[in-house]
C-alpha cells in the first residue's frame, strides 16, 4: 500500500512541477489550448521530472535499507537520464529547425533536415538505451 501511495505522490508532484516549469519557461499557459508540439514538450518534461523522482526514490530506498547500490545500476540510471535529455533536446531542436525552415527559404526540403536531425540525436539515444539495458540485465 505504501508503494502505491509513493507512486501516486511522485506522479502528482511531477505533474505540479511540470506545469509550474512550463509556466515559468513560457512553454504553456493555463487556459490555452496546447498544440501538438507543446503537448510533446509537456509529456517529455513530465517524463523527465518523474524519472528524476523515481531514481531518487530508488537510491534513497536502497540507502535506507543499507543495500549495496552497484556501479552498473548507477551507470544505467545516469545513462537513462542522458537519454531523456537527448530526447527532450531533439524535440526542441527539431521544432527550431522546422520554424527556421519556414522563416528562411532553404534550398533543401524539410524532410532532409528532419532526417539529419533525427539521426544526429536519436542514434546516440538508441545506443545509450541498449548499453543501459545490457548493464541492467547482465548479471
């Protein structure tokens, strides 16, 4: 029962912090209808904040129970944190490129920019996810 309450508490706290951060950084203002890009920003910001809280909860629980936290677990937690940062950065950069394409007439079509930026950000992200999963699953 306490695990369920912790999970619900973390999710509610993450939602509150997500909307406060969105209001602070002018990503979303209360009362407006969010666009798809704004919704994506909010979703990944929520996932990012929730991941931080769950990681901290995991580390604190292990320290309270005086269990050893292995170096593989710490590295995988850090790798997944970097993955979330890369995905959030990818969304921001892709939106910037999309807006820049319409602001300035470029000779290349927009899908070329999207493809190059996708490979630039998502390939290292996929590699980090694979490394993190191997570290977690390898005994």
